[in-house]
């Protein structure tokens, strides 16, 4: 462009001092992080999750008991600080504090890994189907529909027999394999919407190839909604694992997950309520925290749902004040 | 509430030292900073300003319709009633009943799931207390009054079944239902086509005369104000910079900002500023299209599919170094034509030739290296930029793809050079699109398209989302770039005045067919096709002496559905000169003079 001289039509567009212009540059990610940082509930939930996770990692190693040590002196002992079993013991005299923390380990691990599996498969499957469109899209999504139509318990039982009951890797795969279907659908829907956006068209007009468009333009714009969906999936996965363990299809004795502990506790509910309460309380707190984090993420990633309007932008045709016509007012 | 008694010229609405502030995450933003205005009975006040001037917010505040984080202070008096600080219940006795409001986007202002007739009847039931039966009868009369075609059928239709113009008429009917003393129209025609805009403005002028109603017309377009307003207030950054009698302000503006606004508005009735340099006809055209058609399948019921002919047998040649304008109303297929020419959409039939090479048999892969010669600039400047990339990354992307051998340093230098060239400063390089103004975004969009030095730049409504003064800067930039690089421009626009400034030739499209193709020097002086004439006369002119007369000439009707185009000449249903023959025979595109083509049976006689 060196042969060109600056055009005459140049100069500043907006004589108005725009408050946005004077701020340091912020990427959409930084903005989202800033909004998330301002959300007290979500931060508290994050702190709690981290605390519980740390306890689950450190707790069992410092405790004198093992998750499968039987203490014959204290069978079904109630909780209390006077004994060495803070949360009491179960019928076999195993320390419930250690077992609950072990349960958290396994539940969190399954929740995170199964979510990761479902996000990776779902993101790839959904974005390719959505961007390719046409027959490819039809075939890929019909495949998803067929899997959806199979009763998932049936799938789980098949996988469980295939991998052997209580195989943890098998459990991740099973839960992930069921979870990615919804992710794929969400991702495909988002991709379809993105595909029609003008900046994608601009990239095509520039001559960016399909992998380049997917990798540089589609997927980065999907990360927001997918991350949000993933945080809301983790509690689902934990719950699903608990459910499987409750049915006896998940983690096998003597290992424990929160679900199997709740199952054991439920049998003793009448005589020894602590066996149910401890794991149930931890599970509830974890689920609540993940949901709060998810809420915070949604608000941070999608500020359009919050009330503050953006400062004046020089745009006219789209977007108007959010007011109803006088007629529709009560 | 005390009865509203007007003495002869006590103002209907008076704003005194009105302030509007918004609490945002970045602190308090003042949108309106102490304005004072008054609307006299039976008169129209035009409030003019660019986006962000606070013109809408001032009147929303007066009506108690601010967003929850907005606060208003000062005084707004309607008749003898103070409006600021009232509860919604008290305001409801004024809103809708005494004051009607019409907003820019009639689609989002109407409730999607309620029959149009019931939406008009609702304020009557709410405010006047008539029965639904009675209210529906009055609604029908209102639809007739706002000149809605086929009003009986419309009563039972939903908003999405109506065209934009019809929806805006319905909004007007709702606003007028309770015979208000004041009508506030906020950009009522901005989202509409020029032809429909002319119809709505003529209707507003009629209503104002007939009902002796006061009116506030909020707009960015001085042409819209010219024919209607008695007084004009020009706003900028929340303040009124100039206020007075409409004729005086438009004819001899005193404030430099008003002058700048008027100068930025291209005049359709002004003589062409300069004769454009003759396009180079010797060289092979970089883009040519022959007999191009694009059909879309539209699902109709469960199995059957209807064929929508978006573009129907269009041929043109874009010569080297020329700017060709494609104009027409929305839905006429102009954007589809531009996209098909770039093969962003597959054409159904016809030939597209890029730099002498026919492209319809080439695969997407083979096409990619050729794409650098043909670039596109989009309408919505923000939506066309990747939100997660900085300006530097956006501008570097085309270079990364087409000039892989370029070193990072050379690439940066090139990006910087291009940025300067479109009139932006280097400190914007690390900004994200959402941190730029609309005009800056569009300059980045142009820079991205120009960074590969293409031979053809396709501009799809590049200025219609921008403010008038920014529009002028962007058009000037395009003119300058074209002169310096010798590239060709395919300029798609519904704004004839802008096309006139930029283009050497103009192609007029209607329902996917070419109506007229002519050099702009001739087209704007002596249009041959009746449709071209209608289009030209619909463009408002910011001159209170000329504009009222132009209302009288506005065209009736709206384009028919492209799913079911009329037989013969597609324009015949709206053409004032249609004869028997127009229904039976499709008029061929005939040569009319050396460089002109026109598709009309009667162009010779008219």
C-alpha cells in the first residue's frame, strides 16, 4: 500500500467522547472475568468447591483410618469429637469421615472427567455437523437421535458388563458417552446461528478454509456457551453417578462414592441417621455450588440478560429501547 | 388528575431543564443534559440528532419509560400535568390515552401472538372502557384510516404476517386509537424502504392536518423532518445546539454542527457534483455475470416446496475501475445477487466470470486463491467483525492466508499501513470490535477487505447502519480508495442519494429482475423506467420548500411476494402506467441509447 496516500475522507468518526474509548482495551474474556469476579455468590461457591476438593485430596492421607479399615471397637458409632471418628462409623466400623472424602474424590473425578469426555466429543461432533450442514448434518444428528432413543440404563448395563462392574474407566466412558449427546445438540444449534453471522461470511469471502473457520472463528465463539453448559453438566454427572451407584451399577465396595454412601445410609436412616446425613449434605452443597458457579458464568458471559445498557454506540438500524408499545401496558 | 384545558397556544408538552442519567457498570453516564423544549398545539416538533444524542431518551424519560437504571430529573409538563416522578399507574392515564407513541422497529413493538386487530382494540378497552366488540369496530376504522390494504383480513392476522410498512401503520393505528393530543414518533421510518417511508410520512402529514394533533418526530434524517416539522431542535451529546423554525434551520443553519449535518446529507435532487471518469472499457471486466438466477426452496406445508426466485436472470458487467450501484427495495434480491456473484451463495443457473475465468465448475478449494481479488464489506459493521479478535488480528488474517511467506514484521507493517489508510490511528490495533464506534468498525471492515488489494470490492449496504455524518466519511473514503487503487466497486444500497455520489452506473432491481441499467449521469436526470422514477421521488429532501410537494407524488403499494410474482412485467401491480400488455408479456431488457438498458413496454412513450 506504500504507493497510496492517505485518503481525504479520513479523520475521526465520533467526535463525541465515548467513555468506552478511554478505557484500556479489554477482550471479551477479560470482561467476562471481571463480571464474574463481581459476583459474590459465584465466588463463594468457587471457594467452597475448592475447599471441599482440597479436603478430599488431603483428608484421607492425614487421617489415621483407611477407607476400608474396620474398627471393631466402634461399630455404627455416632459422630462426635470425643471419639476419633468425627463423623461416626458405618455398620462395619469404617470411618465415615474418610469414606465421605473418598466419595467426594470419586464423585468429583467422575463429574469432571465425564464432563470433559462429553464436551470434547460433543464440541467436535456438533460443530462439524452444524457447519457442514446439509446431508452430513442430517446423518450426524440422526445418529445422535438414535442414541437418544436408546434407554440409557440399557446402555449403561451393556457397558458395565463389557468393562466389568466397578471399573472406574468404564464408568467415565459410560457417563460421558451418554452426556455428549446433549452437548452435541447445543453446539450444533450455536454453530448454525454463528454460521450465518457476517464475520463468518467475511472469513469465507477472504478465503479462509473450512478447518480454519471452525478452529479460529466458530469454536472460540462456542467456548462461552459450552463452558457454561459444562459447569451445569458436572452436577448432573455427579448425580448420575450417584444414581448408578445407588442402583449398584456404579462404584463397588469397598470403594465408595457419594451415591453409594447415601445408598448405604438410607438403609440405616431410622437407627443411624448420620450415615445418610454426612454424604447427603456434602453432595447437596457440591451440587448447589456448581449451579451457583453456572449461574455466575451465564451472567458473566451473556451480559445482555443484565439490566445495564451499553453506552451509546453509533448504530441505528438494529436494537431499539426495550419498551413495549403503550397498547400492551396493563 | 385535573382536566386538560388548552388555551390557544399553551404548549402541549413542555420539557424544562430535563436531565437523564444512566447508572452503568462504568459509572454514571449523562444521556440528556438539561434540555428545554415545547410542543405547540397542532404543530410538529422535529428532534434531530445522531445516535447517542439523547433524543429518544429525553422523550422516553418524559413518558416514564426509561430503562430501570435510568433516572430523570427536571420538569416535563403535559398540559398542566407534571410527568416526572409519577408512579406508572398515574402515567398510564396519560400514556396511550393522551399521548400515542410509535417506535422504530414495528416488529419488536408488536406482541407476536395477538391478532393485530385486538392489539389496536386493547387501548380502547383499557383507557376508554368500551366493549371489545365496539373496540374492534373502531380498530377496523383505524386500519382504514391508516390506509392498510384489505383491513378486514388484517384484523385477524399476526404481526409476522404483515410487511414492515403495514406493521408501522398498525403501530400508528394503536397510537391513534384513543385520539391522543400528542403523537411521539421515534424514528418511525428508519427501518423502512424509501418508498414505504414516503407513504408513511405522507400519512403522518395527513393525520396531523386532519386531527390538529401535535407531534414530536424524532429522527436522524433531516429529509424526514423537512416535510413535516414546523419547528426543529437539533441535539448533540444530550444538549440542544440549535432550535427554531424548520425552514430557517434547514435553509440557513447557524450552529456549525447543524451545518455539518446538512452538508453530510446527500441531496438526490442536486445536480451531479462531477462527471465521473469514464470507466476503462478496454480491459477485461474483473467480474461479469450473465443470466444469473438464484432460487431458494421454501417449505410450504409438510411436503411441498415453493420456489422463491430471489434473482431471476440478471446479467451485468463490472468494468475495471468503475463503481456499479445495485439499488432496489428490500427483498428485491440485491444482497443475494452480490453474494451469488462472490459465490458465497450457489447460483441456481447462469454464469459468473471472475477475471475472465468462469467459476461455476470450480471447487471451493480451487476458488480460494482467487478470492483475494474479490472482497466484501457488510452492512452491520459490528456483526461483520469477529468479536474475539483484536483489530490487528482481524486485519492480519487475510494476509496470513494469502501471503503465507510474509514475515510477522512485514505483516504488521502492512496492517498498520492499511489502518492509516482508512483513517484510523494505530492505537486502535489492540482494541476489540465492541470497543469501537460504528464508523470505526466499518473502516476496519473496509481495511480488512482492502488489505489484499483486491480488484473488486463488493459493498453490501456499507453505510446504512451508520449515522449521516459518518456515512459521508465512509463514502468519501470509498471514493478516495477507488480513485487511488483503480479497483472496481459493486455497491449494493437502498439509498439512491449515496449511490449517486459514488457510482458511475446504476442497476435497478425489482423482484429479482433488472428494470433499468444506466449511467448515473443519465439515470438521475432522466429515469426511463416507471419504477426508477418512483424510487427517485420517494427519497426525502432536506428542504421544506421542496419536500411537501414530493409527498404528493409518493407511490402506492408495496412489493408483492417474491413467492408469487405477478405475470408479465413484475412491476405492473404498482405501476401507474400499466396496460393490458404488461400483464401478458414480460418486457425484454432493451437497449435504450448507447449505454442504457430498460425493461418496460412503454418506455418510449412515457
